[in-house]
C-alpha cells in the first residue's frame, strides 16, 4: 500500500470515531515517517468538499488541521451536487461525486454502478473531445435529478 493510502486510511480511522479529527501535521508526519508536505497533499487531494469533507486549519505553535465529514439529508446533498456540477464535468469528477454519495449511503451500490457506466468516457467516445464534458454534465445532472425525485 502506498504512503498516501496509509495516511488517508489513518485519517479515515480517526474520523470514524467522532465524525471529525484534529491533526497535528508534524506529529502525524513523524508517526508515518514522511515529510509534512505529504500530509498536506493527502488532505488536499482526498479530503475535499466534493468528497464530503470540511477542512479547517489553524497555524502557529498550537496549530492543527481539523477534518470533518459533512452530514446532510439525501435531497439536500443531491441538490448540492447537481448545483456544483456546472456546464462541464470530467469522468474523474463524476466518479468522485458518485463514490462520495455511495459512501454517504445516498446512493445504493447498483445505482452507483449505473451512474458510473452512464458517465464513463466509453459512453461519449463518438463525440468530439470538446463536447464530452458538457454532454456528460447534462446527463449526470438529469440522472441525479431523477434520483432526487424518487
């Protein structure tokens, strides 16, 4: 398992206890055996608002990084995702949204698999490259709207 995966796993384990955790970046880096910037990288790439996390930091001697999981109701979360998509969306961003919705128990596994298939690059391969992300955004929004209305 990679160092980034180990750091992410450790943070997720800390989050499971109370739904939030406060991390001393330097202490965690020493525990894991890496540089503090590696901790920053993991937090900025794996604990984003799109993935359902709020990250706050306080600098200084007693500084910390607080990570908390966002908990909202199903319809509100779906509308937030729909509104955050914009006019174009990549396959990778769709995947992140779908995985977060699944992790939050807003989507069941079968629905998540169908959404992943419907937003994959394979579905849009006949379109010219510049049109793929805008069409994907439209399709993804409509699919989420249909789930929202259930």
